[in-house]
């Protein structure tokens, strides 16, 4: 490989490492050209799947501050540079591997740290960010609706029991305000608890 071409390839790989949300290292030995096309398509437009030279990958990884063991840079290698959701990409790799066992997932970089094959498979079993956000939004919507019903019930109860005379109303203002504050605190705490539970619920 001519020096200018080599330098350009290293520069491109270095930028790919830096800009990717995650990078998965694979070995594609035995896969057909058609299978490789299917793999790229399954990974989606937000993932760049590139066949790479191990020597250039090692240099680019070092330039990007990424730690990849030399033991993994053996054999025909291809890197999946994830620009979208790393969990979705891991799931797509796992699903493709079930149908194409010749694909080997050797490890990768996730959140700036090296992850093993087993850890990538664990990521594949998690729910995506979009699913978790949808669950959180649903829980918050339900909790807010419940809070609104409680406030309405409290308002109706207070209006129904409000005294006619002005003086007693002044005297009872403080207890009513305290009751409202207590209910408000309970509702806010309940809303926060339900939203937190929804966000921390593990994937089934």
C-alpha cells in the first residue's frame, strides 16, 4: 500500500473510532459477499461496517486513544462503527450470527472501555433507549393523571366542606393549606417513585 493511501486509511479509521458511539470487532472468515451485504443492511444506515487491515487498525486505535488487544487483531477483521444505538447494533449482530455462525464477534469498545464478546451479547439482550424512554413516558403520564384526579378530589372535598362565615374560614385556612401540602408531597413522591421504577426496570 502506497504511503499516502496508508496515511489516508489510518486517518479515516482514526476518525471512525473517535466519532462512533461504540465499535464492535468481528471476524468474517467464510462469509460470502452476499452475506456481508446482508450484514451491512441488518446493521442499518447508522452503522459503518468496514473490512480493515489489522496493522492499520492498530495504528488508528492508538491514535484515537482506543485500547484493542493485539490478540484480537488476527485473521480477516471487520469493524462495525456504531453511530446510532449500540444496543440495537449488538442485537442485530447477535441475530445475524444465529443465522450465520461463521461471523465471529471478538469484542469491542463501548462507552470508551473494552468489552468482551459475552458483554456485547448481554448488551444485545437489553431494551433499547427508545423502548425505555417510551416506558418512562407512559409511567409519568399515568402518574400525572393520577395526581390530577387526587387534586380534583381534594378540591371538591374542600369546596363541599367550606364554612359560610368568613371568620371560621380564616381560622381553618391554615389546616386546609397543611392538608393540601401533605397531599401534594405524597403525590410528587409517588410520581417520582413510579417514574424511577419504570426507568430502572430490567429487560425481561
